[in-house]
């Protein structure tokens, strides 16, 4: 995942094409039901805040049990790091690099071509709107209908 953060797909003038014009095939699997573990009550507040933030973020739609286990381990490591009196820049960089693989930040997600968007507003079908308008018309006072 090295390199600059790519632009959003909507910001590109034309969709990206792979070299040679061929699209690489993707091996697909089946999503399994996941169980989100509970955070450790003894974690440092920053590790807990990160855990809680990830639980409500859009990228968790792709998380499986192994991702949750990895996140749990990393939050535990981050908590230990934050609570220790002796801190190492190399240790912090290692922890942050591991978080990148879990697509924690928008930049991490964009590097692997995952974009989270606002939910589409729910709209009624035209037929439902027409029926509602017709029902409203039928509720007009009888004196107005006879004219």
C-alpha cells in the first residue's frame, strides 16, 4: 500500500484501466457471520476510543472474525504502548502500520480503492407517489367534486 493516496473515483476524468486493457479477475468468497468481541475494560482511553470508532465505521461491513481479532490485538498493543512509561517511536510506527491493513483511515481505504459514501436518501417509487396523490384527491370535500 505504499505511495500517494489515490483520488476518489468520482474525482477522476475517466475510470482507471489496467495495463494491457484486461481487468484482473477477483477471487471471491462467502462472508461469514461475525462476532464482535467486547473491548477490554482496562485499555487506555485512546485505544478504547479507536475500538469504539471502528465499530461504528463503514469499513466494518467488510470485517470478518480474523479482522476483529487483529484489531483487538492492535488495540491491546496500543494500550500497552500508551500506558508504558518508556515509549519507542519504532513500536508506535509498527502499530500504526498494522492499523493500515485494517483500513482504519480514509487514506488507507482509498489506497485499496474502497470509498465510503453518504447513504442514499430513501425515495418513494413514482407509483407510490401517484397513488398517494390520488388518495389525497379523493379526500376533497364533496362540494368541490360536484362542481
